[in-house]
C-alpha cells in the first residue's frame, strides 16, 4: 500500500480522490456498489437554502467525449440535507464537503452558518453553476464579486472549517478569479466547474436541453482544466483541487503535476459507477511501482 | 445491483433497425420484470455514457441477459456492429420494475414499437396470470416478436398505423374497442411518450390501475445525477422524480403529461 494521503488546509484525506459535486448525490446510491469510505472525500450535491426542483427535462446531452447538463441545482435544501443525509454521511470514514449555492449573499452566509454548525469537514462555495439564472455564476464571473462573496461567507463560518471556492472557467482570467478568492480569504480553490455549452437537434431544429444552455464536462474539457489549474497554481499560494474530465489515474497525476493537491472526479462516476474506486486502486499501484508517495507528484511539472 | 463485464453471445437483426442481443456475465443477478441494464459502448471513447435498455429476458442459471434495441444513433449503431465474444460493461438490475399482486388475475399488456420489449419480461416473472396483449407498430415490416408474445398471451391483438397488419390505427383505438370485453385488473404499458396522454385521458373513465414504463435521457442510471427526471403530480403538487431510480415504471395517474 502506497502512501496516498494528502493534506488540504489542515484536513487529512486518505487519498486525493474526491467525488465531485452534482455527480454523486449524497453518496447513498454509490454506497450500494462500493464502500464510499474508500474515497478521499465527497463534495455533496449543490445545496441551496430552500428545496429546488431544478430545470425541466431533457437535462442532459451527450457530446463528443463529454456531456452537457442542465440539472439546475435540484436538491432537497440545506435543512433537509442536515436532517436526513449528513449523519448518514458522517458514518463513513471520508472527508465531507458541503457544496453550497445561493441566490443572494445572504443565502450563502446563512447556509455556511448552518452547515458549519451541523459539522461538515469543509465547505465548497459554488459561485460557478452555469445552470441557474440568479446567483451561482453571477457571483463567480468577476474578481470584485468573488472577493466580496468569499469574504462574507468566510465570516459566517464557525469552528474554523476551511472554505473552498469553486471557480468558473467562464471568465476572462482564471488567475484573476483565483487571486480574488484568495484575497477574500478562501482557504483553497477548486476548478474548473463546467464550461457553458449547448447542443442542437437538427431534426427538431431545437436545443437538446430544455434549458437551452448547460455546462460541459467530461474528458473533452480536461486540456482546458489542466491549463487553468496550472495558471492558478502560479497565481496563488492556497492549495488547489483540480477538476475536469478526470477518468483515470494518469489524469490525476497530470493535474497534480500541474499543481493540484487533490482532485475531484465527476462525470467519470456517471460513465462508470466504480470509476473513482478504480482510480484510487490504480494510483496506489502507480505510487508503489514508482516507489513514491502521492505528495511527491504535486507541482512537479518541469517547464 | 452490480457493475460488471458482459460478453456478447449473440447480436442478431430481428427486422429493419431492430436487434436482439444476448449478453453473458459471470456475476448474474435476480431481475424483476421491467428493470433495465445500463451498458457501455465498447471502443467508443467519444461516447462516454452507458445506454439504458429494458431487460427483456434474463436467466440467472445460464448467466444471460437479453435486450432488444433499435438503432437510433451513434451508440446503438455501434452496438449493432458488435460481434460475439466482444466485452462491454453493464450495470444491472436497475429501476423498480413492474409489480403484480394476487388481485391482478387478468393483465392487459399494451406495447408500442420498441416499447414491447420490457413487457415481454412480465410473462416469465408472473407466469400464472391471464394475459391479453395489444401490440402496435408502424407497419407490417416493423412487427417483431409477435410469435413470442402470442405464446404467452391468451389473446394477442396487433395494430399498425397504416393497417398493413392487424387492425388499422393506434393501440389506444384497439384498447377502446376491447377493454370492456377483456375487463383487465391492471394494465401494463410501454410505448412512445405521445401515447400516454390519450391513454391517460381515456383511462380516467375506468377504475383500472395503469402502470407505464417511461424513458428519458439518462446518465448514471442509479439515481445520483438527477438528469433523467420526469414530472409527477402527488397530492396535487407537481415535482420531479428520477426515471432511473423511482421508475422507470410509474402509475400513469401520477405522471404529469
């Protein structure tokens, strides 16, 4: 067994693989297939202050080596999550990250208060969901608002729970966004969220998604994500969680070489239910074969 | 439920664009009729999602799962070209399936087009029921498995849109002509989505439960990603349910159309 442990903002992960928000629910469905305690961490389905029904279907379109989704943050609301799911999640030996999304700054702050009081390990600020009209992306698209929402939420968190700010790739400068998050007091950044996209059905001459626009993810976005993670790693000193099209151990190593301390696996969980587990097994074999510990890889890109 | 490898045993054309595939696994599971399997498309890295298909037949002893499918896009086109011996990944059994109880003695199966496939699995699951079956197709050339359905049905009625085989018209037309004679205790249905509205309207005049198997664009297939939702009405309120996990079988009464 290789040493796959990584530390992010004082939180120890048994390995750098985190299930990405929106692809893993609250873990219950995957737990029927494998022991989710094997994961380094789980970022919950994006939570909002009140229950959200999400967007009308169709909510997904497959595109070449990717998918475009427009779920629209369907979730039971933060209180229902705390009441019905959090305790169940806590029974598992994995880092629990509450992903929160709001319509207003007040929403974000209220949720940060609630989840920190309920006891999660980390909070991930979703200011980059492309699928809801208000909030979400509105906060994540310029440096000034990224800094101010980050600072406001940071103040609402109790118990010293670290704050991750999840960045949108739909910006002019990702490094400026990362710097703004750091200036606002973020303990960590995660990137990238999905890329704004659409799909067209030529038979009906209509958009495939009922919401017209959605967010692109999957292997096709990996080169974009790698570049952005690398750019951010040069711009900020806080740790980075790399996200974007990871399907295998090699992809994880690429992100870590570019400066990510940990990664999130999202779309791959939809392609293969046991994808994250297999990635962990393969990473273990890679480190064993190369006689290294996983942290040796971080930021090792030779340019 | 498991995610496991399957070997293609047989992949034959039934008619037109419709194929039948028999898969074998070393990890066979118990399947309820109406459940489905989500399978990967081998050697197509561009197609990253698995595809959901109703399990038409399964045999735990022989370790086989049978599906039928119509070529409608890149994924099913690639599937249709698979040869025996090729390996794919599948997750099964998924979804809730059709459930019958002792009060359901006479069962009416309503199947339209490729929607007939999930209905075929009902016979084996509940062999002691009296089945009446109405199958609808576009035309004579697209009629498949009629012999198989006939074997297990007390009565099989076929209708085609153009009248080239059986009665001319839609399944709902045939249902209207025959329901009072058949007097079913329950109706199980799967077909194109546009048939559900007229079916629901007509059945509102009867106190007979109708269960339909729905289809929606899907991803994980296990209820986590929330992309395959359909609108349902419960206690007067409309909200979304997951076709893959809460369905694919729903009481037609609660489906918002």
